C-alpha cells in the first residue's frame, strides 16, 4: 500500500488505515524508530518499567540477593561538616 505524505501544521504525516492499526494492536501512542532506511512503528509501552518488580523478585528467589556493584560511600558518613 502507498500513502501520500500530507502537511500537518509544521510537520508532515500519513494516514494509516484503522484496519491496519487494529490488526497490530496500535491504539493512542506509538514508538517510532529508524533502522537502516526503514521507519518502524510499534505500540508504545505506557508503563516502560511494568513488570520489573516481579522480574527482580523472581531473580532474587532464584539467585539470591544481588551484590552491590558500588559500595554506598555515604552510608556511615556523619555529614555534619558539610555546608548546605
């Protein structure tokens, strides 16, 4: 299918048939990427970190509590000599 590029304010756009949007589950927001010479349009994640807490809990159950990659240098600091 070909689509005509139209002027929309200071931008340009194309009209995507509703049937196409429904087929791939696109609703109100999309993510657009450029890869090589292609524009890739996918459904945007409304909550990009959704599921992270559950995945971390599974990993902790499976592998144990992870080590800190960097120590917390200020964990036992007094900070009384700091100027604010």
